[in-house]
C-alpha cells in the first residue's frame, strides 16, 4: 500500500465516522428512537435525556461520558463493565506513556537514516511510510540502541500500569462483594460429583445428611439438580403458545373499529409453518394448546423432580461467611467426590453441565483443546490465503480480466485501502459462536465462565491467525518464487516484512475504530431492524420490547478483538512507532464509547464481579511477551550484536505474571472471608434466596410444596445471618 492509499483509507474512514456521529446526534434526539439509544435508562425508569433533546449535538455524548464516574458505570451496568473500562483506560495509558518517549525519539532516528533506502529503492518496494519505521535503519547501526532502550521503556510502563490496575480492580471487586444488600449466590454453593446414593436412602437425604453433619448450625436447604431436558421442551412450547395467544388477542382487539365493532377473529392453519392443515380460530386453538400444555408441564415436572435427579446439587447456608468458606474447602479425601465451588448467579447456571463428573470434565477439556488447536491450524490456511490474495497485485495475477478496473486510479486507491481489511473482518465474524459452544462442551458450570473460556480461545486464534498469519502469509505469497530459488532468503525477507506490514495494520486499526465505533455509536442497524419489526411484525408490548432489547456488551468477542489491537500495537510500537497514536485513538475512543453505551444502551446479562480481569491481565502479558520475543528476533536479523540484552525482558514478564497471580488471583477465584464477613443491612429471606435458583421450567404456582420433596430439601434451621 502506497502513501496515497493509506491517506485515502484514513480520510474516508474519518469522514464515515463524522457522518455517523451526525446521524447519531440527529436520530438519538427523536423521542421515537429512545428505546434504541437509551434502553438501559428506560428499563431503570430514568429520563432518557439528561440535558433535554434540544441540547443534543454530535459531541454532547463525549461530554456526558467524560463527566460520568466509575460509580455511575457500576450503578447502571455493573462491576464487569467498570472492569472492562479499566482495561481500556489501562491500555490507553500504556500507549500514551510509551508514545511520549517513542514518538519524539524513534521517528527522527528512523527518518534521518537513509541507509535502508539505498538498498530498497532499486526493487521499488520502499514507500513513504517505511521511512518512519525501524525498516529504515541500516543493519548493525548504532542507532538501534534507541530502539533497544525503547523496548525496555514499553515493558516497564506496562508492568507498572498493570500492577496498578490489578490493585484497583481487586478493590472494586471487594467493595461490590461486601455490599450490605444480600445476593442469593452469596448464600449458596454448587456441589458436583456426589457419590452413588446408599441403599435405602434418597439423593435428597444423602445430601442433607452430609452437609448437616459438617455444618449443623448454618446448613439451610439443598436443591438436587435434575435432568430438565424434557421439561424445558414442554415449558418452551407452552411459553411459545402463550405468546401466540397474546398476539392473536391483540390482533383481534385492533380489528374492532367503529364501523365494525365486532372485529375479525384471527385464524391460522395447524399444519407445517402455519401454511398447511386445518384452518382454525387462533384464539380458541391457542387457548386449547395452553391448557393442554399446562397439564403436561405439571406432569413432567413431577416426573423430573422424582425420577431424573443427578449427581449434583445447590446447597444453601444461612450465613454467607460459611458459604464462602465451604466453597473453598476440601470436603472429601478424593478429588472426584463432593467437589464444591462458589455459586454463580442463578441466571448464569448451565444446568446440563452440573451433572458431568470430574473425569468427564477433564476428558472433555482435553478434547476441546485439541479441537480448538485444529480449528486454529485449519483457519490459518484460509486467513493466510485471504491476506495474500486480497492484495490488489495478487488479485490481478489470479483474475487478469479485472486489469481495466484496477487501472482506474480512484477505484484502485479505494480497493487497496479497504479490500484486505474488510475481507479479514468479515471472515473473523464467523468464529465466536463456535468457540462459545466448544467452551460449554467442556462442562463449565456458568455462563460468565464459558464466556471467559471462549474469549481466551478467540484471543489465541486472532493472534496466531490474524497477526502472525497476515504478516507471514502476505510475505510468503508475494515472494514465493524468490524463496523457491534461494531458501536462505526466507529469514531476511520475513524480517524486512515486519515494518512493511505495519501499514496494513495501521489501516486495520483505523478501520476498526473509525467505522466500527461509528456504527456502534450510531446504532443504525439496530434502529432499522427495530422500526421494521415495529411496523410489520410487532403486535404486543412484549414483542415490541423484544424488538428493542439491546443485549449485553458481548465480552466474548469484544475483549479478544481489543486484545488483537493490543498485540498489534505493542508488537509494532518500536518497529513502527506511528502505530501508537492510532492505538491510542482506538482505546481512547473505545473508552468514551463504552461509557456512553454502558450508561444508556447495553444491559448486562450477568454479573461476575470482575472475574474477567485476571484473563485480561494474562492476555496483555502474553501480548507483551510476544512483542519482546518479536523484537529480539528482529534485532538479531538486523545483526545488532547487543540483541541478547533483550533476553531478560520475557523472563521479567514471566516473573511479573507469577507474582501478580500469587498476590491477587486468589481473591478472584473465591470470595474472601474478610469480604463475606461484612454485615448485612437486613436479614435475608432464605426462602426467596432458595426460590431464585429454581429453574423457570420447574416453577409453578399450581404445584404444591410437598410435590418437590424428592428434589428439594425441607431441612431448615433458625440461625444467625451474616
């Protein structure tokens, strides 16, 4: 990519961003669009417009984001969102502090050395951006000392800010967990790997007796996990027909007019997709189906509770200190009996995974790791192919008939600016759901844990396939014949490609934050979908609410995508320092955008109290180590004899990671007793705590308590509450 193509990409991306900001200001000020731009505030009963619709302008959201506090973010979107904000601000600080030194020092050092220029001009491979990179430095030059010292500066800044952020997030988590408001999950633990039921006893009696013996004063109750597959099907079918009934009644009510007060009763066909079969009155038909399924659900609930009990349970305590202690304790002398862990929120539990035994979970984990490794390997092939083929010169070689199009200067400039980056972004969008499904197959018990696991897999995928795959793939494809003639050229060619590929990643980052963030802020796509659904599909209030439901921040894809940018910017921060301002813009704008979306748009689907942070911390360290190793290799190719001085850096990073894990991680793995011991402002209603864990498909007002006795313990004691 030449300099004009780079400027075209940057300029058009910026123009698109400005247009999207203006659209956001115009569209978000219209009351009819409030549910798209302010759903979080609406759901919390707050006024959508803080300053009134007349004060809106394209930049007012920036002022509102800057004026908000961390407490505001926690109040509106929870601790997890605040922790994600800490991640963005931490990386932004790393880049700003690094750039303060690297930009004014390394850019002049690169520009004033013309040794490399003389070597590359004859081949016509040098462009204006290369002059600002380490690729312009002559091999063995003493100027390389500046770049070596810069590697230490970036590493030290990262160590300092990561340590500071880990302490801050630990404090945030502790403050949230020691809240005086009782949380149901703080009084429960998840028990897995329950041994076989002794002869003459029920599963309920076995669990109650075991925990009542160990915790005689604080054990409250137990809930045996059941196989809910069949009852869930019936419940989902029932809920579907209830929605259809409400919809049919709404259609009937709307059909009543002054001219026709009796209205028109809706009808439907009972066959395939409602287009085949007998034609019936919809309201009567759906009423019959609802009554039929209610009876079927009650029957299936009884069968499930008495005959489908599993080797897992939720155990409740009347004291949250005891619950926290129990979750950290070894209850049996063998690892595959009576395994316990902190209970997640009731809405997070992945019920089918609770019954998987210890060795089953271990086996599943290794199988999934193998599948993920194969996925990464086989995805490397198409991504490497895409990164190589979508360069314009290679496309012309493969598809000769596009030459006339390519000769048009404007089209050529636009294609060079966007084609490879768009192809890569679209290709990567296909992967996240697969990785989340694989993570759940491991037997992970909670949604937030599954998201963290999928996020880790996606991170390694993006780093290995996008960062390494694009860098190596483009080089190998374009110079394959030269390598075939002289394989010894491979290493120097790869070394020379590192600064050159920085232009690809510069435009990739620019496209991500200008166009990506512009679409995120303007919410054009959700707005169009909402209005289409409202006009043509929605007949009830519930359907209308589903149409504008914003969802959550999707950490499983958002964090790995940000981590890819962290890896790219760190690895090129010294090789091509010009990437630092782009990285700073990405994370600075991302921080502002997150504040706006967290306060007004997205509604969290769960709360893990910052459990994502250790994952984020470790991935930043992994990116830092990759950067340090990359720089050591590049200095070696540059024949700089003092390159071994970089060897301590990866060692320092590993030591730093070990120390932070030992110091901070235990507080994220379990709730500390010190935190759990804080007093509550009111005595918790333990029956409400217990009921909050009952799956919706097993909850029914018509079923009497004694019908649950086989799966739900009746043991309770009057004890102190903490």
